C-alpha cells in the first residue's frame, strides 16, 4: 500500500477523511492468515477514529451503519496495534477507501461501493 500517512498525522487525517466521506456505501474486508474475510457490505460509512486515550489508546476504530446508535445496522471494527494507514486512490484521483495494516501483518481494507443509479424512467411511459 503506497502513500502511507505518517503516524503523527493519523488523528487529523482520519478526522478529515471522515468528514469528506461520511455516509458513503462501504465494503469492509480483513485479510489475514486465513485469507480475505468480508466483514460487511453496503453499510454507510459513519467514521474512523484514532483512539488517543484510555484502554484502547493507539488503536483505530472503523464505524459503519445507521446514523444513530439505535440503528441495528451497525458495525464497529477495532484495529489494535496499527502499523500503517494508506488512502486508496482510484484512477480518477478520488478517494476510494483506506487500507490499514497492523503489527501482525493483518490488513483491513475499507472501500467505498458505487451504488447503481435509478433510471429517470422506471416504467414504459
């Protein structure tokens, strides 16, 4: 994953990334010893944070799901001991997601899904 973000910039980078991409449809995959495992697909992107304090200090949390905590469609994925973060940039130059790698070499890939557009005419009229 080229284009890694310097660790001292993780907090501010992730805050800005969240603001730019909130509520986009997502796919979340974890690639480790047993191969790629899809965690979730098409949930809206709520945010990604770098935990600076407490028992989770130094970890990164990716939150997907509904707009409120009461919404049942919610995934909170914690990346402990992150080593690297890289933005995923598409051929058009736009952000298409984020890649994370932890100290054990596991990769978490957050990508934004392109949703099909609804045609203007949905019937024969």
